[in-house]
């Protein structure tokens, strides 16, 4: 009994410390004091310092988003992929998969991006991320001269 309590207490302290560190990194409402790449590195430091915590998982996701915002799409792709592989049961998995596809798209990896968007749609056709994936695909196809297919995909999302 005591050992279980002690281990649980240590894990809770670790999670609390990690959450405090993440909270301290949260952007303020004022002007940005650091670039997104710097934020990404700091988020990844939390993940390394507090492995196995929920805060570490969130930190990886926040790092990926920061890389994306900084237009470092290759690093965003890699970091979203890392999150997806390590967090298959996360409540944020669907959004991470959509963001991963967007990172591929932003790098011009069209075939991979289309495959990723289609996979999202196939897995959960009525989920909001599938609706977003349909819009991305519709926009992509419309830009490339397949307007009729794009319009059909957009209509399906309405």
C-alpha cells in the first residue's frame, strides 16, 4: 500500500511540475517576446525533462504547432509524426493527423498530403477533422483545375 501511494505521489508531482513548466511557456496576450522556433525548442525541453507525462505529450504537440507557425514545415511534419506515433489514444490525435497532413501539403509533398487527408476521411468520415480534410482536398483540387471534383467534395462537407 505505501509503495503504491509513494509512486503515485511522485508521478503526480512530476505531472504537476511539467504542467507548471508548460504554463510558464504559454504565450502572453501581449507582443511575442520570442520566435516560434524558440518556443518549439522550449516545449521539446519539457517533453525531454518530463517523459511519460501528459504534459510531455502536450509539449510535443505544441512544439509541432510552433514549428508550423514558424513555417518550418519539415520540423513540424517530423514533430507531428512523433506525437502521432507516441499518442495513439490521445484526444488530440485527430487534430495532430490533420496538422501532419497540412505540414506535408505546405512542403509541396502533394502525393503524401493527399494520401494523409484521404486516410483521415476514411477513418472517421463524420468527424470534424474529416470535414477539414475534405476542404483541404477540395481547395487543392480546385487550384489544380479539377473544379468539379472540388465542388462536390465541398458540397459533401456542408
